């Protein structure tokens, strides 16, 4: 019998085997349920459920399953107890979209407009000091391409070298309603190296300009970008495309004209390089006092004032070395007929008259955006008559912004592509 065969085992042998087996199981169970430091429960077995992450994230815009989202959309979110935050945006095929996290850590903006009529998924990951990530997702679909689009253009072209007084000028093909200007301005960025404080100023519903608090620093690299593609601009109109321009600031050539001495003083990078006798506007047609910049340069042109002044006072004259200062017709230009009065008497119709030789010299040394200040004449420069951005105080200029101004605590000093050479065609988006 099996029972009798089992009894053939020597007395105590079976119990000794069973006890050893039970001890081995007990030791194995103990090893599996403790770490190496004295029996603390392991995080992966027998220690209870994993604790929830300390951090949390919520996406507020675009809302989950939102349709007809503007292609300009950014990702707006909130986090709690997060030491690190990451944002990822992918299209339906899983292709990632490049973008930048805002300085305040509350939003993320793609580097370019999204595709129209396309599904995207945004994921925000917040990680707390416990190292555990918490995620929030939102899948949305962008709107179809709109029929009404606003073109955005820049006066300046890539690689253009300009003077230290040059404002950045952006124009819109349609007026931007006041209620939308703050949204547009939020999508306009300027990066300069070295960093310089500045702000955008709305000149009109179709034009906005930017200037630094002080003249641009010579040799600066300046990049400005308008992320207008798909951006709502009021009344069912949307920005057609993004716009980006890189320029370079040339030497600091500054002209100062004193009516009292009838002299122009020209400095370059702070040093006087030339003093030029001038004749300004006579009393009936005085030159404007204020700070202007060179708007355009015409090696040869014709001044025709018959339409403005009539047949009795009007004239038609060939002009050399003309540099426009105002829309109203004030120029620096060579005037060989007034060389006898230059330095002593004002005889012009409001222009700054110089000799042929000095006109040639100025024309060769100046560039678009070089500033000129005229002092002591009978008429003050009217703001808007030319690029009069520097004729306003900084406090006045700030009032033209659609957003409250806050001086940057830590200005962006990111370098931009170097620019040198001939201006390109005017960029248009």
C-alpha cells in the first residue's frame, strides 16, 4: 500500500521536509514584499496603490472637441504645483508642431499658423516635485480657409541696413477695429541684439510702428515678426499669412540744424564729422522744427508745386541729392541758387538747402532712417507729417499701444540672422 510505503520513511523525516518547504516559501514572500532597508513595503508589489501626482494641468483653450478653431490659435492652460511644464501639439498623423511657451507659463503659441480644416491634439504635461507627471489633452479641429483675408506688409525688406531712427512699419490692407488691435499686437514681436526697450504704436487703423525708447544702438540686429496667419481681425476677416523681417542698424549718423547759426552739425557715433552751412525756409514758408528721419532718397528729381501753390507762386525745378523729411514736401537737397545765402539767410520754401558739394556728401553718407532735428524755426513739426515717431516723448508714444506697457525685466537677447547689403522687395503676407 502507498500508506505503508510512506511509512517506510524514517521517523521525523517528512515533517522535517515540510517545515523546510514552508520556511522557503515564507522567506521568498518576505523578500518579495520588502525593500532592502529593513522591511519597508515595495512600491511595485504589496505596498498599496500609487499616490496621485501632486501637480495638475487643465487646458482651457481650445476646448476639447472644439470645431472651427482659428488657425492662429494658441494653447491656453493652467497648472497647479508644477515645477516643470511641457506642451505638445500634434496633427492627426502624429506630426509635431513647433511652438514656444510664453514667459508666464500660461500659454503656448505655434511658430506658424496651423493648417486649415485639420484636427490637432494638444497635450500639457505638468510635473511636480514628486516627479510624477499629470497630463491634460484637448483634440480640436481648425476652421476652413476663410474667404476674407487681410494682407500684412512691411516697409522694410530682409537684410536692409537702416539708420538709428528708423521705425519698424507694418501695414494692413484693411483697417483693424479697435477691439481687435490688442489681439493683433499680442502676435507682434520684436527681437533685438543687443536688447533694447521699445513698443508698438498705432498710427492709424491700417498702420502700426515700433520704436525703441532711445535711438537704436549702432550695429544692432533686429528681427520683427507678425503671426497674423488665420488671426481674427474683425467683421469676419482673418490675417492671410505670417510675416517676418530681419534688418540691421547702421552707424549712428545724426544731423542737427540750428536756425540761429544756420548750420547743420553732422555726427557719426557721437563724434562731429562735418559742419554744413544751410538756408532754411523763409518767414512765409518756414521749415518745421522737430525731429524727423530720412524717408526716401532721390538722386535726381523734379519739384513741381504749381498744383499746391498756384500759377503765381508755383515752380517746377530740377533737384539733385534730395532726401525727403516730411509728407508735406520738406527735403534736404542741393540748392546751387542759394549757396550765397547758405549760412546767413533763409530763402527756401521750407527745405534745408545745402550746396551741391555738401548735398553730394550727405547723399553718400546718409541712409533711410537717419534722424535730423531742426531747431528754432517759426513752425513746429506736426506729428504724422512724415515719420515723426521721435518727435513724440516716450510717454506720448506709449499711449499709442493697444496693450499696457511693462518694461521688460529680462529682455530677450536672442540673435537674429545677420543682415547686410541691398534691401529686398517689400515683404507682404
